[in-house]
């Protein structure tokens, strides 16, 4: 299996690693304009879990959450770029279209966690306003939740604004 896979492939990857006693981390997001803050989050996650799965938002969700001028990079390009990172083991598409603030998105996230069964969930305190909800989901399923509390170097919005896009 290559790094780019489906949700079923991510589940198989997680199951195989869990069966062999290895830890599996899960990070989800849009990762539209990849920057040092993203790289730091992946490095942080990889430090705590031997394997890292990244769930990648679809283009329609990003447009809904971030506006009509987003994403800058389409799903295929974002996925291929993430697959090039040594800290990322598997990338799969999150097919459901929903605003991150919706109950529907929360239920979809919980279903992802329940289905993939990672040993760890990672997110960043500053860039994820839903980290407390994710922490509760992790607790519900006996998964270790690790919140990156580091100071962010930058964010995609700042980069996009500097470029005048």
C-alpha cells in the first residue's frame, strides 16, 4: 500500500500496526498551504506515535469553512505533498462535506476515530477551536489525546494574505 489511500486503507494500516503493538496517531485537517506550523505538528505527532495517519479535508469542505477563494491547492496536490513528508505514513480523504462548527462534522469525526482506532489523537491548541470536543471523543474511546501547545510559527491565512490572494 502506498501512502495515499482510502479510509479502508487507513483502517487496515491502523489495524496492522495496532496488532503488532505499534502506536498510531491521527491528525485531520485541510493543510491547504503547507507551512512550518504543519510540519511541526506532524513532527510532534510522530515523536509520540510511531505511525501517523492524516485525514485530509475535501475541497468542498475547505471552501465551506474558509471561503470561496479556498482551497489554494486542490485535494490531489495537497495529498501528494503530504505523502512526500517522512513524518506522514498514510493520507486518506475525508469525503464528508460539512462545516467544522456543525454537529454533523463532530459526529463524522467521532465515526472516523471509532473506525480507524488510533492509539493517539493530535491537534494544535491555537489552530483547532474544537480541540476540547476531540479530547472528549478520545476519552470516550480510550485513546490518548495529545494537544500541541507550542507557539505557532505561521498559518495559511497569513501566507495567503501576504500573497494578496
